[in-house]
């Protein structure tokens, strides 16, 4: 496993932007972002491959969110634009630390994003 530390969550008005960061303690394979609102299931948001390519997105965020990674810094980012109240959730960073495929084996503690209408 690898340690993941998220940051960047905040309260923002609808239509605004935020950038989340997730710093890993070492290099990983795929890294992703998930989100969860209380009372709801955890939802996949976006993921990116070990080399910085192969980004994939949930339909609900496609065109508004961009995932990227700085390999040298072992950090992945989630740039969120045109935020909507339904984007409100705790956002979690996840990583596949030992394999390219399979379940995510490392999770961060989460960072709260709240979008006001």
C-alpha cells in the first residue's frame, strides 16, 4: 500500500472551480478520484494511468473535471470547473500501488467539497 493525502476541498458557489490534490508517498500505478455523499454509495469520478495518460471520467463530470498527475511529485490533481450543488461530497483519492489492474488498494482520508446554490 501507499499513503495518500488529499487537499484542496472547500466551500464554493455553483459555477465556481476548485483543484484537489493528492500526494502519494511513492510512485503508484493507476490513481483515481471517488466521491461519497452521506447516505449514498461511493461514486467513481475519474482515473489516470501511471504515465499520465488514459484518463477516464464518469459521465456526470465529463467536460467539467480534468484529472492529471505530476509523476515527479507523485501527485494527482482533479481540476473541477462549473461546479454544481450535486458535486457536493467527500472526495477520496485512491491508488493501485502494486498492479496496473484490479481493485484500488490504497485510499486517502478524503477532502470535503461543498457547492452552494
